[in-house]
């Protein structure tokens, strides 16, 4: 299975509708097409993390509530209401939005030590602080849903 196959699958679309209902404030643009440029970027991220699309499919099936909680925490922590100081317009999320979060969650679950290496490869700024922050969110998501 490729990432494009995952994004087009009924299981992933069902996951998005359920995530949309869970988040309430962050509607998805469900009719948005798969963007080939973003898909290639995310495939690169998956390569850096050594994750296949099948693993992400298994993750969203097995840990739906936990991944919902993790994504919600990240959106709350890193979204800027009313555009923030940079006047960013918060548009509805597309079907690609959860993929980066799911990759991080997968790494935190299966190989927490690999997270920093992955974040360096995708050129995330301030890797140490970000890794610490998402680890706390991951642990909170796991604890709240068990």
C-alpha cells in the first residue's frame, strides 16, 4: 500500500470523519483532492521514519482514540487563534493533515529514541524542545484513553 492508497482508502476517510467530529473546531475539507506534492513530501517523511503506509493504517485502526487525543493536543498547542502575530489564516484541514502527527505518534510508541533523529532529518527547528513537548502529549494521550 502506498500513501496515496491510504489517503484514498475507506478506512482512512472514516478515520478523518471521526477525527473531525472529535475535534469539533477544526473541520476537514473532506472533498479536497490528494495533493501529489504533499504526498511526495509525506512519503519522504515516512521514509525518514522507516514507516510504511500499512503501519499507519494499522495504527489508526488500533489506536484511534489515542491518536485523536494526540492530534487534538498538538493542534491546541501549536495553532494560533485569530492568526497570531504572523496573521496566519487557519483554513480547514485537508486529508493530509494527520499524517505527520501519525508518524510522530508511531515513532513515540515504537521507538522513542528515533524521534529526535527523525525530527533532525525533516529539519524541524529546536528538535530537543519539540521532542520533549510531543513526548508529554503522547504520554497524556496514552494515559487518558486507557
